[in-house]
């Protein structure tokens, strides 16, 4: 798994805006999804992109967050709550406003865990993502 500790580069993670955490989390999650897809043996960029869209869209991320909620710790719930209530400057495309806010919260959670170098929790999150999609295929 990709590991970088950003704690030394960020003055205070507690004061980092939720949308900034979501920005970071979006990149981390996208990298996780791309790595997962490439490890499956596919090499055609168009097919890889089509497969990635299934994982990286507001509706899926909102459903993943709902799946994760029972296992989140209080500090993680705080990150989710703050990010869900943040107001980005644009409207969602292809999702409801509620789904968009929930997906932003999911991305903020991933960004927070990554920035805090909480690799064990990030691994748990990604394991839950895999469980979620495996249950969807049944």
C-alpha cells in the first residue's frame, strides 16, 4: 500500500478544511482503485477507466459510507459529519445532493486517515470497500 506521512507537512490536521481532506481522499481512493484494477491483470486503458467508474462515483461512495458507518470510530464520525455538512461550490452530476455530500464525507475520511498515517484504518476501509462490492455482485 502507498504510504506517506503528511503530518509533518500540514500545520494542523484538526484545522484542515473538510473539503481539503476530501480533495486528498479523492486522490488516495482513486490511486487505490487504479492499483486494484491493474493488479487484476487488465491493461486496456478504456476498460480500466470503465471499471474504475463503478468504484469512483458519488452514488457508490455514498453507499460505501453507509456500509462503513457501523464500524467507524468517534473521531472518524466527526470527520464524516463535518465533511457531509460542508458546502462545495458546485452541484453534483449524476447523483443526488445527499449522495454527493455523503461521497464528499467518504473522501474526507480517506484523506484524514491518509494524512494522519493511520494505515491500519485505511486498510480496514479498503477491505470494507472490497467486501461491499463483493456483496453487490452476489
